[in-house]
């Protein structure tokens, strides 16, 4: 009977040590696996986000180019017209007014 108890005690101690080793192993392994999964997901979504951002910047660049080409030319033409009108008005003010 004593021999069986010694063997059972030894088997239980070995199983306990093995269980603790397995628990320690899983404690360090599981966070690494979760981190790898999260990094894979982030890498996949990051590429998609970069494509969307690049498309938005491209459309903004196109819109700014259209503004530069179209609207600024109209504004410059309007300002030059205003300058000539001011010059005409100032030229008329310098002349003496004829009284009738």
C-alpha cells in the first residue's frame, strides 16, 4: 500500500509540475498569438485606409487645380476690370467739370 501511495504521490507531483509548465507556456503564448492576429488585421485595414486617403487627396488636388485654373483667372480678370474702371473714374475727377 505504501508503494502505491508513493507512486501516486510522485505521479500527482509530476502532473502538477507539468500542468504548471503548460500554464506558464500558455500565459506567454496566448498574448503573442492575439498580438499577431491584431497586427494582421491592422495591416490589412491600414492598406485599405491608405488607399481611401490617397483617393481623397487625389480628388482634393484635382479640385484645387480646377480652382486655380478656373476661378483665379476670373478673379484676376475682374480685378483688372476694376483697376481700369478706377483709373477711368480718377482720370475724370482730375479734369475740371464743365458747367453748362
